[in-house]
């Protein structure tokens, strides 16, 4: 087959949340051209494989891309998110990204989108792509290849369970849950966001908590959704939560003391207050959802599952018996897996990573803006230090410290501060109508540096 030779300023690999946010900012803020390649048949990344009842844990108001609103900025009037801003579901998010592509990016005339195609790497500045039909496309990349797949999001439907499942055992990913008939016993395997969602879905549909068994090898620190809300009505709560975090860090005498203070202040929550959390992944719940999850009292804490047999679950620390006809819901998986941080900007390459705590879409937009406005990679990397997604409680400290370093640099830059105040994906832009100056932000930047010194001291104890 012939090879198609094309040229573009950027070759972006991956049309998920980060890839789409990056391309949106490049198209909105420059005249650059982009080739966007993705394995899926439409944009959306892992959302295309997500379970149908999944919803954002953060408000829709600051998810997606900067140039287009997701949802209607409404507040839920009922349910366990009542009183808080709406949370988009999987179908809405996929439709949103499709609209961004069809109605904004492609009509710009500066984006060529290659779905159902495989990126094969680059040789001497030429990106090599193979389409579903076996057609080769070679891209002469004038500026950078942008890797939007580095975080490698994996959801349960993308792979089989990591434990053995014997014949005759019904074990499904959450995607299959709405298709099932009623069971007397449901066993939820996993301790993270997917497990929370599956438990809440069953409870919402009238399954009594007494019919649920939850294999929860670890307890997790959680965030309260009330402290992560847009809009001026919530500004006081959001600011007070930030202040409480800083006070807790400054007053803490040890890492254990820090987490105790964060919990007392309401900055962090946990389902079982008698078990010390060993996991932290930025999962967000409302107090109403937390109350529902606490109704499940058949919780198995015997390590990870190694095998499921009819009527028996084999775990690291022993076995438990259960109903042979139980339905197992596999909610395990890395999600945003732990990847070692690398420089965001390197010669001819950008590796998209979070530069703010647990905000990948916003981070991708920041990286695009910094790419377009800063003069060299040393300066760009100083503005965009990676903030690795957390997995354990200690990561709260390292993540907070890394983000403070980035934010202090942003605050000292008048252009960057003004951009942040306009950015839809920026949480803070929703709670202030004033564009601050670097002089306004200098006291806060000084305070962040002081907090970082204390976090360094606490980390030295670890």
C-alpha cells in the first residue's frame, strides 16, 4: 500500500482526557497544526471502556477541555450528590468529546484525526502510524511528539481479573452489572473508586447492604466533595479547606499527626474510622455517599484475592466461605497507575503528566499553554514539574509539595496568573471574579514555600 506523507507541528498520541485538553488549548491559542492519533474509533480514552453507571467524582464544571462547558453548571436537586454541582456520566462525557472533535477541532482546519490507528514510533523526526486498513501514514513533526498515553489508565473491563476464577463462578467487570438478574449475594472485590461506585449502584437500586460482601484489603483516605465545588456560593468552604490543610501541615509533629489533623479538620475522610488507611488516590465522596458505604458491614480484610472457587474465596491471609451462587464484581485495577515522573518537556517530545494534584485534564491544558508561551525547555519544565498521581498516604505530602512548587512559579508570572484566572478547567477560577497580580499572590507564594519546608521536615522522618 502507498504511504501517506503529511506534516504537522504536533503529533499527539492519544485522544483521551489529557490529549484532548492539550489539543484544544493548542488550537485555541495558536495557529499550530496537529495530527491526533488514537486506537479507539472515537475520542474519550478510557471513558469508552468505563462502566455505564460511572460518574465523575469531581464536578463537571472543571472537567473536559478549556474551550467548551461540560454539562449545564446545575446543582443536583436530589440523590446522594444533592446540593452539589452535577457529575457527568460516561455516556455524557463520551458525547462531549465527540462534539469537541466534530464541532471545534476538525472545523478549525488544523487538526487531522486518525482514529482506529496505531502509533508505531518515530524515526528521525517522522512519526509512523498504521491505520485499521493497513495504510501507513508518515508525519513530518515540525515541533513535538506529544505522548498523552503515559499514565496508561486501565479500568477493569480492559483486562481479566488478576486472580484465578474457577469454572462455575460468576465474576464480572462492573460494566456487566446492569445486565444481571437479582442475586442473593454480591461480592465486591476492590478498595477504590470503582468499588465505591459499584456498592453505591447496588444500594441505589434497592439491594440491602446485608446482601453485600466487600473484599476491601485496604482502607483509603478520601476527599469530601463539599470542599471541591465551583461557584461563589462554595468559595468560603473551598478556601477554608485549603487553609485547614496548610494549618495542619504547619502544626503537625509527625506524619501520623498530620493525617489526624487533616481528618479532624474535615480535609480527609475514611469509611471505617477504626482502620488506618494505607491508600490514597484522590477518590472523592459526598457525606451522603459515605454514610451509605458505611452501611456495608460484611467487609473482608484478609489481603488481596488470589483465587475464587465456588463458595470459597482464597486470600493472602486465609479463606472465607460465601454463597456458591454469589455474583462477584471485579473492581480491581490500577486506574491511573504509578508511573515514574519524567521531564514533561524534552527535545522534540512532550510527555503529558499531572502538574496539579489529581487534575489531569487541567494539567494538559497548562502544559499546552506553557509550551506556547515560554521560550525554552528549562523554563517550561520549571513551570510544569510532574505531580505524580498518589497511591499511598505519604504521597499526599510529596504531591502537595510538588504542586506548591509549580504554583509558586505560576503566581510570580502575571501572564500565567491571568490565564489561570480565565481557565475553565482551573478549580480556583470558579471561586473568584478578580484577576490577581503577582503582587497580590506573593504572600500566598511565600506561605506555600514555608509549608513546603515543613513538608520536607516531615518527609525526612519517613
